């Protein structure tokens, strides 16, 4: 398929590599061109503008870090909406807010284009291995058309219906559940520690059966070893996700009390200079609130 | 070993059955004698008083529902402390508070007896199958002496040191992490539902990889299907556990903000008549707070 | 002084009336012209565009409902920035966010104009009586120049320095303290009610000495009498203020845990259809969370 | 009237002094006898046991620091219940929990005595001046009989009906509203401070009109001046009150989300060694959670 790809960060690079490897006709664009080098070597055509990455493409995929970047790339001067052919599809695979998702879907529809929200589950190495989970929502025929691409990028695609915001909501709910789980772990480890329990022991107990899954094993291990430099998602990005979840919830009049506890500890950690450490530094804020450190 | 066993509820009955099956010399006592029938048939001796269950025993195991029951059985008139031989061991396997655990340890020590805190991880069917996790703390030689019993009851024993309260803290931390995880799930399911997402879909996404573990699969399924009658732990008992965790944390000057969100929803669910339903009814309180129902 | 005035809602109308009454040369603009009728009768000149309200004015005052309105009126096409003379002053008296305040100050400075943030304390009837509290921040000479206007509008002006965002922060902090106080009252009234205490009695006890002040007497009376139609600020506007306070706090890395409790109850009340009732309907959400209604 | 008085701390001493000054026949008891010296000089009879303070008295007043002290003094060996005449009245004026209040009322009723709960509002200097607020509940004739005593002790008596627990609930609700107000102030002062606002300025704005009452003026001034040694109620005692309010609320199935924010900051302050400072040190915990200090 003729595919454009915009946004070659750690996630985007891995995903684009999968598409290239599968023989799709790939044109890629990234603001800093150097990041496209590996793809170029693999055969992708590297272009210097968003418009070129859209010209003649059936599908343009974006993988961008936040709503503002997406809005600029899609709707700004020289953006996707101005360059994409009638009937072509913009597949946005970043984690985006519900409001931004709605706005994008409307804007593309008004321009005779189709918007598919397809946020992903998994880290860069999972993306590079084509093992992502993908949550896709948008008009059924557009999702069906993208399906071969999703099959190359991921291990499993969850179809979430025609309303793009549902995919956004699912992804935000997933990140919310994860972030709050990490917050709770931070609270529990400090509780146990002040009772003289070694962190490694609590880790073993929790992950033995009840919480024997990647979320708890991964982040629990970081907290147990206080290895805050092993960054999955930074505290700053986690705060962005947290705010997106709270905004998505407010939009449908849902309070998220656990989210506030998570958010407050993230802010506390950032206030102490830990914004670029792993999001599990909520455990550091918890320790400080408990008189440690 | 000559073992006394007090408290033959669903958990206690299963554990005692394992001991009897392994050939230990078992004397059992339960307030309502009928619950001892199966064990009697299997060869255990059923007695009519706590004192008889202690007389001549090397180890007496209790599995009681809350601190008050434990304190009465152990320290009340006609209780364990008055009947247990010098040097004999009281192994308490229920979920008990840190303060009660400390008080019990001291009281037994003053009477020349030994207290081992050994709360368990797992549900009644797991107990009956001898597959529990056991968190044991107490004087090293006493724990070592109990080890053959633990090996019969459980799949794995976590040794938590000489201070009994550490075992209590670990067990409470475990239940805290579980309860908060359920609360967070409740919040997330309602968030997604009000965005038009089917509960089964969010369940699939969450438990696919990141949260592919018994805690999320079990309680997530109850919430997804709104099957509140599938009771693991009742809301009322969960509130007891929550309060024990908060008290244990206060005792070492640790705030647990996520615990407050969990506690408030439990209270809300109980206020609406759901005390005896599964603890996942926090999701019902969350739905109500969001204008549903 | 030659004053332009934009935004003649209930607050703006009262304030503009004070300026007109004091003999200032007033030119007024409101999107819906009818609201200017009373001022016109009193001698003010009513114009049909923002630009006309700015032309030749030394000071232009805005009293607008939210950040978006302010940004459009000040920075949009045909807005204040395009029409105001070099060196002239824009005094914004609405409740605005810290980020918007910063952006406005910068935009006006770049255009050679001066921005003064001067949010007010008091309700419409207080404004009409010239008894407002005013919190003013901006370049010292500009604030000094506005001082005669403030003296006509208000009972007392609090000077908050040269940084406009300080005035915004103070106003948001004030509204935050008020909103949280109302939330706490709602919690307390339900606590007492479920113990059989008449709401009027708790009201009397609280406001007798310790809380004998307008905030508690006013909102306490609404809650005690469940008179939600006596609207000071609607729940929807309170949620806007709450979000502004949380955003202002996040901007300087401050968590506001009490604000989350307030926010969650506001969202809950709105979810139950109470968005346009008085903000004290947090007490209704609290009652519902407690099994009442 | 023949009055016994037990508990001559700062509050009790002031109240007993008022009774003595009004010509009542006073017999007083305090665990540490020295505290009775001033009353003895004023004409009160000082005795060495609780029983002597009860013998032949129509009314015995207690002013004790917490539930445990009250339970020991009233129900312990040599306690009030054993010594008080049939039909005589025990008036408990301390701040006590709802559960303890119920237990005491029942215990005295079973002994043919009458229990009146009459917690007070006001600080020691207010008590010494006879200007307390008194919230009284109990059998109507008993409250009526105590009325002349209340009139000497206080400025105003709020009658809360026959159920003693209502008075306890009102007092706890009052302290809850106060504690949460202090917590909110702490959050607001740090929010403003990190925006460069002087604490004295925010204090002036808040207490100018909206919050012009003793609660905000008193505790706001402590926070503004960071004068934590000016102790009204210690953080430790505030935590006790907070826990009593949460327990009273749980007893009637009411969540108190703002109370959790307050409680967490109290625990945080205590964890940093501030237990004996004024309860407004929640503002110190808030500052620390925001990266200050």
C-alpha cells in the first residue's frame, strides 16, 4: 500500500520499520531528518515536508508525542489536511485526548478525508518486534482498509467501533489504570518499608500470583530497586496522560478519585526535580510524604 | 506434629483438611461444632473448648475473621494463652492488624509462649488444594518448626523475619494493592462506558498483556459482567481490610491517598445496601457518582 | 478619564455603572447590545464594535466570563490589541487563568500596550454598590493610573505587584478556598444529618463564632435549607474555577488534594443534572454518595 | 448545686473555675493533684479519688482528653459508674467519639444513672471567661437540670436532643470543618507563594470579607507567619479528631473525601517530627509536597 509516515521517534521508528519490512511503499517525514536514516537505508523514501509525505498516499500514519503536535501536523499550514487526497485516511497512533480526537475526526471529515484513531499498547521494543496491541476506531471500511497495516505492526487489533473517541478513551483508560497501579505500588512499598519489610520481599509476594503480570513486574521492580533511571514513560509524560484521562472523564461527567492521588504524587515528584525520571518516581514523592528523605 | 486448630470457616476448614491429610495429629475446635463434621470424618478429634484444643499441643493454629475474634480466642477467659504449654506456638493465619499482632506477640511472650504471624494469600479453593502463599514471621526457630506445616498448607512460604508485625504489614499491603486496583478498575470501566465502550472490550484490552494476572482477570471480569454476587471478599470485609491498612500506615506515619479513594467508594457502596456483595461493588458506587443509576 | 468598557453582564454592568456615575467618559460595548440600555440612559456612549470601544481610550476595562472570551476579545480579529493606542491600558477584571493572564500580558506588551490584571471579589450587588474588593497587578505606573477607577468601583484595592499572574493566582486561590469550604460543609452536613442532627442546628453551631463570616453564612444557609436555586455561582462555573486553580497550581508544581475532592463532587453533581444550580450542590452529590437520595 | 469535677487540664480548669465562682458546691479530682491548687485556693474541695468526687453529687462533670481516658474514668475499677448515685448525672464535656458516647450512655443507663454529652466550642481562655459554646444532648430533664451549670460555663448552649451521640457528631463535624479549612488554607498559601504572592497579602484578601471569622483569622495568621509554635491544637490531637470524624462518618456510612486530604497532610507533618506543633503544620507538609523545603 502507498503509505506516508510522520513522526519517527522511538515508537514511530519501530512501527515504520515494520511497514517497510513488509513491503509497503513508504514515504516518511520527520522534523529532524536524521531520525529517518535507518528507514532510508531500508528503502523508504525520505521527504522534507508533510505535504510530500501525503501526496498520492492512500494512508498517512502519524505517531506524535502529544495533542499539540498532532494538531499542528494535521491542521496547521502545510499540514496533512491540506495535502491528503479526497478519501484518503489519516491513522493517528499516538496517545491523544478525546477532545483532540473529536476535533481531528471532524476536520478531516469536512475535508473529505477519513480519520482513524489507532493508539497502541506496548513499548518501543515491542513496536519494533511487531507485537503491539492496537485499538482502532473509525469508519468500518477505513479500519478494514488499514487492517493489513495493523497486522504487520501488531500482535492483536482491538476494534472499537466507528466513533474515534472510543479508541482514545480506551487508551487513556489503560494508561490511567497503569498509572494508578504504580501510584498504589509506591504507597504500598513505603508502608511495608516503614514496617521493616525489604522491598524485594514485598515485590516477591505481590508478583508471585495475584499480580504476576508485566505492569506489576516491570514497575514493581523499578520501585523495589529504586531504579528511577530505567525510564519507560517519564513523570512528565505520565502527568500529560493523567490530565488527558481526567479531561476525558470530565467530558462525560465522570470523577476519577484515584486519578487525583496519582496526579498529586506526579506533581510532587516533578516539584522535586524528577520530571524526566521514570513515572514510578511517584514512590519517591510517597516516601517523602512519609518522612523518608 | 500435635496440632490444635481453631476456626473452621471456609479458609480454616481447607487448611485444617490439608494438615489432617498429611497425617498430623489434629485436634480441632470451632464455635459452631457442625463445621467440624468433615474433619471429624477424616479422623480429626473435635473438642468443645479452646482449652482442649490447646492442651498438649506443640502448635495451635488459628484462622479467624478479625482482630476481635483473635483477641477473644487468644487472650479471653478460657483462651489460648491460658491453656497453651510453655514454649508452644500459636500460629495465627488470619488477616490481622499490626497493632493486634504486636499485642498478641507480647502477650504470648509474657506467658512463655511463642506467637507466629502467618497470614495467607489465596482463596478457599486454593487453601483446600494446599496452594496458598504464606507470609510467616516470628522467632526463627518457631518458624522453622512450623515449616513442615506450612509446606503442607501452601505452595510457597515467604519468610518475613522475626518481627511478627512485618508479616501483618505485608498481608495488609497486599490487600491494599488489590483493593485499590479494583477501585481503579471501577473508575476506568465507568470512564470507558460513558464514552460508549463495551465493558468486555476494555476488559480484553487491559488483560491482554499488561494486566494479564489473576487480580485483574478475576475482579475485572466481575466488574465487566456486573456480577456482584460472585463474592470473593465482601465489601464489608474489604472495608475492614482497608481500615487495617490505613491504621497500619498511620502507625508508622505513612499516608495512603489511594486508600482513601478506595475507602470512600466502599463506604458509598455499603451505604447503598451492597455490604455483602463482592468488594468490586466499588464500581457501582463509581457509576452512581457519575450519574449512572 | 476616557474609559472603554467591554462586557456588560451582571458584574460588568454594575461596575460600569459606578464609573459612569463618577463622571468618567464612558464608551461601552457588549455583544448583545440590549444589556447596554441602562448605561446608555445614564449617559454612556454605546458602540457596536470592540474597536470603537478602544479608540482614543486611555483605559479599556473588560469583564468577561472566561479565558476564551477574553482571548477572543483581546487578541482576535478586530480585538482590543489591534485598536488600543500605544501606551493605553487594558484592565481585565474577570476571573482568568494564570496561563491566559501571562499570554495576554505578553501580547499587549509586544503591541506597546499595558495589561493590568484586576480580578474582583464580591457579587453583582456588591459591584453595583461600589463595594468590591479588587486585586490589581501590573506595571506600577499603570496600576497607579487606574487607581481612581478602582476607588470608584471598590471598597478596597489590594496591590499585588508588577507580575499580572500574581493577581490571577490570588483570585483563583480565593475561589479555591471558597469552593473547598463549601465542599467541606456539604460533607459535614450529611455527616450530621445521618446522625439525626437537624441541618439548621449544625448551621447555628458553625456560624455562631468560629465561622461567623459571609462564606459560611451564605453557602451554609443554602446547604442547610437545600435551596439550590439561590444561585451565587453555578456548579458549572465553579468547575471552571476549580480547573483554573488546579492548572495554576500544576504550573508551579503544587498539588491541591482538597481541590480534587471538591472537583469530584462538582462533576458528580453535574452528572446528575445540577450544572446550573448553585455550586453548593456538591452537598447533593455528597448526600447521594452517602446513600441518601 | 453539688457538683463533682474530674479533669483539670487547661480547659477543665477554666470551666471548673467558673462553677466555683458561681457558688456551686464543688468537689474536684485530678490525676496530678497540683493542677487543683488554684481551685482549692478558690474554695473547692480537692479529693484524691474519682469515687470521692462522685459521692453525694447530683452532677459529675468530666473534661478528659480522649475516649480512652473517659472510658477508664467512667467505667474502670473505682470509676464514676461505681460511685455515682442512682439518678445522678455524668456530664462529659470533652470531645469524644460517637461510639464511645453511645457506649457510655448505655453503661450509665444500665447503672440507673444519666449520661449527658456536652462537648464545648472554644479555647482555654474562652472557657475561663465563661464564653464557651456548649452542645448538649441527653434526656431532656437531665439537660434541663444541667442548664444552670451550662449558663455559668458558656455564652450559649445548643440543645441537640435526647440522643447523646448527636452532640458528639456535631462537635466532631465542627472540628472536621475547622481542620479541613486549615488544610485548604495550607494548600492555598503554598499555591500563591509559588506564584510570588506574599503570604500576608493572601491573608488580607481572604479575611477581608469572605472569611472574616476567627477560624480563618486565627489559623490563617499562624500559616501566614509560619508560627507553628503558637499551638491551639497539636497536630497529634487534630489527627485524633480527624480519625473520630472519619469513624463517626463510617458508622453512618458517609464518606468524607476532604477529610482524607486533611488526614494525609497531618500524617505527613507528624512523619516529619511536627506532632506537637499547631495543627496548621499541614501547611508545612503541603509546602514539602510542592518542592519547598
